[in-house]
């Protein structure tokens, strides 16, 4: 609106100038091309500077966020000084960016002011000569000079608005870059809802890579019957989380690189929503949201009754400890649930998975060490959680592994062994090694066979 107003008054003044004296009017306006030229040269510099400011501030914000969320690590590693220094560098860059951008934006106005003076100078010089030649009345010249000053007012304002526009466009570009981001995973055009499933899962020659050419899942095939509990074990980085991420369709298997079938339906041919409603996934790191315990358990089923919610909590033995919290189910959980212990968070995330009463349950057992009491609670919770469902558990606990109908052993993206505990021990392969290393009362950690990762990694069974 303002720009439109400025443009209109500019137009009026131009007409007035030209009507007062056409020749003098043109002479005055001869400075305009110079101004345009200045703007054309200025624009790319300003744009770059404004982009730099936006980038710098997002780096500052990112670093701030990381250091605040990771404050415990920062303190325990005694990295305050160094991080402060690194933060300072980012801040300085942000300041420099702002200074440069400010210089550029404020540099335009003096240019306009100089041109105003030049235009008035022109008018006086040529006007005086015209007066001398009796071509112009003195009064007209005075009116003319006053008009010139009015003429540059809208130009000044337009210039400021133009600067602001450039600034906004720098932000806009970044925002639109993000809004225009295409999701990797979109439902096929003719995708249908999968409906309620029995829980039969089949993987057929599935290969997958995050980075083209580097397969982290290599030609994996297996079948899981409804109601079966399957444990997936293997050293760290073997591809276990990736495998279940494919099943939950966080990533799609590319065409020609195998297929995943649930109840005989290729999961790429069904809608992701309908598939997700048949499965629950408990992630390796339990993530709770700021809000009450109630909100966290009912998370994706806001219309679940309180009774369903409590049943879910009871099923995983979380009810008692929740009741003991200050305000029971209404206790407010801070961001990521940090006011609960890791084990408690885990139990709540189990309850959250059960409220949905899914046919298929995927569980990426946490590797975090927890006290043996919570450990026992989690064991018990797990038994109830898995009962009667098709379950894939990336297992790190012996009890879960032993309770499984089938154990799939993975290493370096491949399934190396399949069977139950006794069969696999008899096979004396990777499973037997991992088992002996972690559970057969050998205290000191041995080097990991296979992928050369830390011994901590082998403990992921
Ligand atoms: N988002 C990702 N982008 C690129 N590579 C990834 C990504 N996630 C995992 N990888 C790689 O894929 C491989 C398998 O990782 P994955 O998380 O499936 O291992 P895992 O078996 O679950 O290990 P852990 O027992 O430690 O949880 C690893 O080599 C890892 O570097
Ligand atoms: Mg994992």
C-alpha cells in the first residue's frame, strides 16, 4: 500500500514538473538513470549480504540449541570454554554479516541525497540561465526547486522499501526452499488403505542404501507368521534399525530392489497412514513430548478412553509409578521427558505403543543401561507387550532373545543365521560368539568380530 502511495505521488510530481517546464523537468530527471544504475549494481551485493545474515543467524541458533540440549555432555566433557569460543566465532560472523548488510542498506540513502543535491544544482544552474534568457520566471524556478525536494521524498521512501524488500526476499528464499522440499516418501497415486491385517510379514530380496552404492541391507529375505515374535540381533551398525525402518516405511525400498509384503500386500502399494495404523513402533531412544503423561500415552489416539490408557499402562507395569508421580497421569513431562528416568520413559513409550493395540509391533530395544529393577519391569512389560502380536524386536536383552520364536542374526547388512536359540548355539556362528561374549559371564570386553567397531557395539545383543 505504501509503495503504491509513493508511486502515485511520484507520478503526480513528475507530471507537475514537466508541466511547469518541460525542458527543465527532463534535465532534473536525468539523474534518475544514475540512481537506477546504482541500484542495479547494489542489488546483488545486498542480496548476498542479507542471505549471509540469515545463514549466520541460523548457524548461531543451531549451535545454541545443540549446546543447550547437550549441556550435560558439554559439562561432563568440560568443553564449556572451547564451545564458548566456537560460539563466539559464529556470533562474530553474524555480527560481521549484519554490519556489512547495514552498511549496504544505509549506503543507498546518501546516494539518493547526493543525487537530490545534484538535481537541485542542475535546476538552479540551467534555470538561472533560462531566467537570464527570459525563458523562465523566477517564481517558477522557486516552485520547481521545491517540487524537486518533494520529488525525492517518494524516491527515498521507495529506496528504503526496496532495501526492506531485498531483506525479506533473502528470508523468503530460505523459507520457500524449505517449503518446496519434496518428501522422499509419497503414497503411490493408486495407493489403497491396507485395512486390518493379520500380521503376516514377508521380506523378499530386499536391498537398501542410504548413500547410493553403499548397501546397508543386502538381499534380505525372511517370513514372519502372524503372532510370531522375532528377535533381530547383530553387532552395531549391522543394519537392524534400518531393516525395521523399511518395514515401517520411513524409507521406501526402491523399485527392483526387493519388496516387503504385509498380509501379501506390497507396502509401497498401500497408504502409509493405513499401514502405520496397523503397526506401532517403539524407537531405540524413547522420545516423550512436553505435556502430561496422559497426553503422551494417548499420543496418536487422542480419543482413547482413560480406561484404555490405564489398561495400557498397567499392561506394561507403568501404572504404579505413574500414580506415584506428583499428579499421576496429569504430571507434566518436561521437554523429551527429562524429568523421568530412562526406564520410566521407556515404559511410557511402551504404553503409548499398546494404546493403539496394533497387530504388528516393532521394538528397537534401547541399549541404554538401566538399573536392574527397571530392567525387570521392562522385561515383564515386554512379555505382555508382545503377547498375541506379530513382533519384531531388535533385541539387546537375553530374556527377549530367548523368548523369541525365531532369531534373525544380522551382520554387515546380511542375514547370516536364522533359528531359535538352541539351533543357533549349535551352529556355533556369529550368534554363538555374541552370546558367549555378552552373556556367558565373561566380564572383560573382547574385540568385536566382523565390522571392527567398538566392543560396546557387540554388547548390542
Ligand atoms: N540416516 C542414515 N544415513 C546414512 N547412513 C545411515 C543412516 N542410518 C544408518 N546409516 C548407516 O547404516 C548402517 C546400519 O545402521 P543401523 O542404524 O541400521 O544399525 P543397527 O544395526 O541398528 O546398529 P545399533 O545396534 O547400533 O543400533 C550403518 O553403517 C550406518 O552408518
Ligand atoms: Mg539401531
